[in-house]
C-alpha cells in the first residue's frame, strides 16, 4: 500500500504558474506508474498526465506544452509544474499510483484560476 498527499494548490491569476506535489508514504522507485487527474465541479475526473517508473510521460492534449510531470525518487515525491494557467484548469487535482495491480489515490488539492 501507499498513502499519497497532494499539496501546492491555490488561487492564481490566468497566465500564472503553480507547482503541485504528491508525497508518498513509501519509496516510489518501484511504483509502476503515477499520474495526475483533475475534477471540475459537475464534471467527471479526467486525465492530466502520467509518468512511468522509467520516466516515460504522457499528457492530455489540453495541457500539453503547458504542464510538466516529474518524479523525484529520492524524495518519494511526484510533481506537476503548471504554467500558462487558464480558468478552465480550475479543478481539484488528484495524484494516483499504480502499485501491485492496485490503484491508490490522494485526497486532492484545489486549483483555482481566476482574476
């Protein structure tokens, strides 16, 4: 098992940046894949980006070129650098980890993009 805790959310103006962190309760070195998802009010949870243990990344089209996912195995932490934020990026952002054929989720962190 692994517990995940997101942080770094907040209120930012359009065009601004935020960096989200996802801290794991154990080493992430052997975690097959980790990812970021988001859920806006009244909408389904949707993929933002994923990263494998080998460092391969995948992005949803609507964040490609603006967001960067990364992981620091030494700190047991995954990150999401978000640049050029838009109002439509407003959502609760969740991280997850796929480990031993099970999917674990954090509690989420709110990101609000508004002037």
